[in-house]
């Protein structure tokens, strides 16, 4: 059974640019959630996708957007990057959207200069 | 709004000693509670979870946690720590409002002394 994978591992961008992060969910999982973890903090919920639809969203602006594909893989897009967007971005998949355990990938480290 | 508090930012424990990491939550309904561990530069690994039933739950690596509704707590314990347990530990609760994103505490950094 393949776990959650994310790409790329590291990324460096400059302020104002756009970035796309990718996530492949664990086999059989139809729900993907994205989190932002700033240095020294706990992860913060960005949004969740269930069967290609956004299922819920945390307190993040619209320049954070996402997609989920028919194979349940997912993308996180961030437009107009700001310095404060520098963080570890974590993807988690689960078997169902309500109350199920979320399994995390290794994360993508984004640095905005 | 739901929240999770981990009162201890850092904890230092001698190898072989017992461990307890504290977690308090604020949540209106019956919570689903989790403990995750994160090694430096890594993602999160699930240690254990509580959904319902027996309030003492067993997890991986010899960890256990006890749900106490009256105290709104879900403390993590281990009877004897190993140097490999040094890591960041996060308590989390499932949020409501139709979005099942986890709400995390700020974490407790565990240091193991030889």
C-alpha cells in the first residue's frame, strides 16, 4: 500500500509569484486535506477536497486554491506569494470526509524570498 | 470555535523515565481526538486516536492516552521513553462547521536526556 506522497520536496519562490504543490493520496482514499505549518507552529487547516469538490475551508484567503482530480490526487495553488507564505505544506488523505483518520505526507517546504 | 492547548512548549525527560504530555481542548460536541508525532523536517505520524468507547486508548510505539471529558483533556503517556522518542508531539481535534480539518495545538518539543 502506497502512502501519501508530495512533490516537490523543496521550493524557492519570490514574492508575487505563483506556486503549485502536488499530492497523491493513499490508495483508496477519496478525501484530501491541506495544511500550512509555519516554523515552530502546529499545522493550520487550509481546505479539504472530497470527490473533486471543496468540502470545507479554514481561515485562508482566496489566493489559496486547490483542485482534486478523478484519481483523488490534489493540487494546492497559491497566487501572489507573500513572505509569510513560507512554511511546510502538508497534505493528508482519508478514507472518508467525516471523522476519519488523516494520514499525512512528508510535506513540501516552500521558501518565499 | 474549537481550540487545542498544549501547555508545555518543551519537556525534558531522562531515557527510561515515564512521560506525560498534556492536551486540553475546547469543543462543543463529542470530539474526535488525535496525537501525532513529527520528527525534524518530516510529516506527521499518527500515534493514536479517540473516537468513542473506552477512554484509555493504546497507540503505536508504546504510547497511550486517556480521554477525560470532565477535564476536557487527552493526555499522552508512555511508561519508559527511548532516545528515539525525541520529536515534536501534536494533539489535534476534528473541527466542526462542515469542514473536517483538524485543529492542532502548538506542539510539545520532547527532549530525551541520556
